C-alpha cells in the first residue's frame, strides 16, 4: 500500500481514534473540513477572491453541521 498524504492520514487518524459508531464518521468529517480549510490549501491566500473563500468556508461549515448531527445521535 502506498503512503497516504498528510491530509488523508489526518482524516483516517481522526476516524480511528473515535470508536463510537457515528462519532467515527463525525470525527472524520471534522478532520476533512479542517484539512480542506482555505488557509491550508491555497497559496497566497491574501490574493484569492474573497467570495471564493467565503463560499469554501460555507461548504466547510455544512460539513461541520453534519458532524454535529451525527455526534448528537
């Protein structure tokens, strides 16, 4: 098996550290949202159009809401 990227490894580690069923998925979603944050993915973020960044943050917030719902079950 090939080595995973640090981003993918962070998501997998989050999934593996929480063994409570839906909590595993919630932890993985949170890690994915964290790893996909604009600050981690875009070089020269200060020069990227602000509405793009806002849209990306909105999408990540949706992932966080899904994780919240899963943890609440």
